[in-house]
C-alpha cells in the first residue's frame, strides 16, 4: 500500500479507537452478562427487605470508593490480601463503612452466572443505585464498564472530616472536579444513616445556639452513654432518601458540623433553601450528582482487572501490589498513569499501534 494511504487509513482507525475508548456506557453488560443488573437488583432488594439501613451503607461505600483512587473498588480489598497487610480499610475514616457482605453475595451470584465479567467497582455503583431507589430516592440509569484497581493503600485515603468549614470541605470536592452545588447535593446523602457521637461531640460540649435546643438536650443525653453510640444523621426520616435533610438543617437539626453549616454558610444557604422546598429539584440533582460521582477517575479499557473475589486482587496481579507506604502527604498525584486510548474490543487492536 502507498505510504500516504496507509497513514490515512491508520489515522481513521486510530480516530475510531479514541471514540470507542470511552468504555463506560449504560448497559455495558447487555450482551456480556445478560441479567447482571437484575441479579444486583434482586440481591439488594432481598437485603433491603430485612435491613433498610443498607441504603446508607452503600451510599457511603460508593463515596469512599470513588473519592480514593477513583471508583475502582479499592475500598473492598481486605488488609490481609496486600503485601503490606494494610489496605484502605485500615485508614482512619474507614470506620463503620458497611455493606461488604452484600457486595460479596452479589459477586458470588455473578461469578456463578458469568465468571470474571462484572467488576466489583460496577457492583458498588449498581447496588448503590438500586438501594437509593428502594429507599425512596430517584431512579436513574448508570453507566457501567468500570474495572477494578490494582492498589489499595491506607496512605491514599484523604477524605474530608465532619468538622471542616464549607470552604475547607469544598477543596476536597474541587480536587475531584465537583462544584459547590455538587457537594451540597451529595451531602444530601446524609438524609439516611447514622453517625457516631464522637464525630460531632464538639457541638455538644457547650450550647452555642447552632443546634435546636431540644435536639441539643436529647443528643447530650444519648451521647452520654458509654461506647460511643450512634444517632441518625436525618432526625426526621432516617431511612428515606428525600429532601428532609435540608429541611432539618434549616431547623438547626443538622447533626454533623459540616451539615449544619450548609444551611448557614452564605455560599450554600441558597442551595439548601431551594432543595428544602423543592423535592423534585433535589431528586433530579441527587441522581445527576451520583452519576457524576460514579465517573470519578474510573479504570477502563485494558487497565486494571475484573476481580474474582472483591476482597482480593487476582493472583496474577500479585507482583503489582503496592509497595510499603512512603511518607505521602499530600498524596502523590498522578495516582495512576493516564488512560491509554485502547479499546476493549479486539477488532480495533492493531499491534503496531501499541507502544
Ligand atoms: C464533606 C463531606 C462529608 C463528610 C465530612 C462526611 C462525614 C461523615 C461522617 C463523619 C459520617 C459518620 C460516620 C461514622 O459514624 O462512622 C458519615 C456518614 C455517612 N455519610 Fe458522609 N460525609 C461526607 C460526604 C458524604 C457523601 C458525598 C456521601 C454519599 C454520597 C456520604 C454518605 C454518608 C452516609 C450515607 C452515611 C451514613 C452511613 C451509615 O449509616 O452507615 N457522605 N459521613
Ligand atoms: C480503621 O482504621 C483504624 C485506624 O487506622 C483501625 O484502628 C481500625 O481497625 C480500622 N477498622 C477497620 C474495620 O478496618
Ligand atoms: C433549584 O435547584 C435546581 C436543581 O439543582 C435548579 O435547576 C434550580 O435552578 C434551582 N432553583 C433556584 C431558585 O435556585
């Protein structure tokens, strides 16, 4: 073939390459594992029918997964399954992330139906989506095709704390390309679930007027008990995904300091006011924000792997497990090599285009 024509030919194919390389798509498992999404849905539903708190567990797991090295299921790796015998689960904010057993249950059914096909990262995204719908929140479609990461290191965990100001918390979100609006919307996830008293104890040390007086008295009593009890983040409808969280914060009934500040901070009060009177606006915004969260630094194409067991890297990847933690604060970035423009579809792989 003439050299010029050959080049043109390659350019076209290469171009097509880059188009198909945005691998995430709604219904990614359609022909690869028919029924994948319904298996996830069935198992979430089965769990939800005896434990409605699973919605909160999954929302938090999804956030903690996606905000640390991207949505790559790095949060699921057990400490004993890394060379350094530590994983993200050993980091400070790990405590009380729950729902691992449900992910295991879903994964084992998927492995029985279509082995090594559905990633653990996608299971988290899909199960969260289904649990939100069961909890009364928005129903939405979400792209799949995420792959599982090859690293889980407690040194990478850098999540916002509950006593930050709005501006301080926002830095964590803008680092991940989320806006102030996104942050307020996502914090609406605190419409479900619990917090340990120790994580807002500072607000109970003296009455400063930022908390409703009756709630202050009630929580002071509850939290005086031994063993760091937990209380609902949304004191009104603690199992329902609705805009009640925003209404509560406007009544000074937010629990975490950051939650309460959303209602009073000049930069966020308007957004909170909007969501508190407009349930549809919150539903819509919440669905979009959860979809966006699920696109955070995803592993796709040929990177990563599809784990057999969500708690462990595949054996063939042993050699690529993390080295002992280096002193790293702030965490090293770039955290992983930039995605290569490769398609997971073999039809387009041209050996001599690969580096
Ligand atoms: C500034 C950002 C955030 C801070 C400071 C924060 C802080 C916290 C804290 C301190 C707890 C209590 C944990 C415990 O008691 O061990 C909690 C629980 C929770 N968080 Fe957040 N969070 C943030 C953002 C998010 C986001 C973006 C989501 C999800 C989209 C989320 C979902 C949840 C849920 C559902 C719970 C309850 C978990 C359960 O009941 O098991 N949080 N959060
Ligand atoms: C979470 O991290 C803390 C502090 O590093 C550790 O003591 C605790 O055992 C961890 N919890 C779990 C469930 O791994
Ligand atoms: C309320 O929030 C919705 C969803 O984010 C947005 O489209 C709308 O413009 C907001 N309305 C006001 C008055 O801010």
